[in-house]
C-alpha cells in the first residue's frame, strides 16, 4: 500500500469514556470542522472546531441555562458576541480569553449582533451532522431519527417531510391552504406532463375524425354541384336573351325605323329641313330684289312650308 501524507476530514460519531458524545467532522481523531459536542455534565456546543478545540463561531449552552452566541478561540470566548443568563441579564460586546471586557470597545452593538447571527448560522450547519442512521449517538428516548435539525412546533408535525409527517393529522386551520397548494401542483403537473391515452380511445378518436372528414367531403361535393347547376342556368339564360334579340331584328320590316332610332335621328331631320327653308327664303329674296331693280312688280314675301312625315 502506497504511503501518503494527506490528511482527510471525515464525518464520525463518537462516544467518549466519560459519557460525552460528538457527531461531526474529525481529522486524525480530533474534532475538526463543524460538529455538535454533548458533554457529560450537560453542557453542549454547536459550532466550529480546529484540532480538537472550539475555534470560530458557535453556540455554547451551559447546563444552568446560560447561552453564549459569538466567536471562539482555543476553547475560549474570544471576540464579539452576546451572552444570555437565566435571570434575563445580557452581556453584549467583546470577550478576551473567556473574560467579558465590556461593550462599545472593540465590538459595538452592530458587530455583536452580526457575530451572534453568524454563530446561529454555523450552529444550524453543525446540527446537520447529527442523528445519522448508522451513528452511535442516540436520543434519550432510545431511537435514532433521520438527519433533520429542524424542530417542528406542536400542531405542525404534519409538515415533516416524508412518511413521518403523514402520521400526524392535518390541522383544520391548514386544510384550505394545503388544498390550494395541492391544486396548484396538480395544475402544473397537468400542463407540463404528456398524457398518452389508451389504444381504444385513440381508435375511437380516429374513427370520429374519419366520419367527420367524410361528412365534410360530401357536403363540399353537394355545394359544388349546386354552384355548377347555378352557373349552367345563368349561361342558358344568356343564350336565350341573345336568341330573343336576333328574333326581334329579323321581325323588323325593311326601311322601317324603330321609335328609338327615330327619336335619336330626329334632330338631324329637323336640321336638314331648316337649312332647306333658309336657302329657299334667300333665293326668293334675291329674285324679288332683282325684279324691283328692273321696274317690275315683285312677288309676295318669301314663304316656306316645312312638313315632316313619319312612316311606321
């Protein structure tokens, strides 16, 4: 086997001789990384370790009820944070090697708040290493549980994921909300998941489509036949009109003029007749003047009679 100097960090669950228990990351048998240490005297630390010592951010809970949330260095409270006492007192500010040196020195109120929030975050991540199925650490009630650092309040246990939540009754106040949520999930499922019908339904749909196509084709054929018949009737009517016009022209006698044609040519007839009258009057006037110059008796005034005859 090849020799290597590489050091690996791995998850382990350990029970110590004094009764202390640790679950989390370890390196060469030492707590290293994030984890949870339950001490034999009842104290508990959730946070970061370096080479077996509390170092980084985390939460320490004493068995008497005191809690510190903040920064750690080599197993000592060191840096910004907040400490809560059972009687309600709070220390906020800077710690140096487990001693509180006061507030508003190196750590103001905002920095203490940020350090506490970071400790809470790291604590939650450390608890993720607890209660592994094959871990040696058990709860006091004597059975292992799956990894689940979240604590459900009384009356909300039905929200636990998986079969565990199904063992609890859904509370009345949540039924309508859960029903709406289920409806939304169902609608999304119906929209985005392809549903393949069974073979009988496919055959039935295909048969309906074919019948409808045949009915539409027959209806279209009937409409086309009606249109064709109508076109033929129109063409026959036009031929009959042409034949009637030819018959009327044939029945007209030679030299006869229809009333329509006579009316259209009437103005030409009157125009020619008027020109003849004017020429006749001018001729008679010249003859009368010539007779007067010769001393003769002139004839009476020039007269003209215009008569028109229409033959029907």
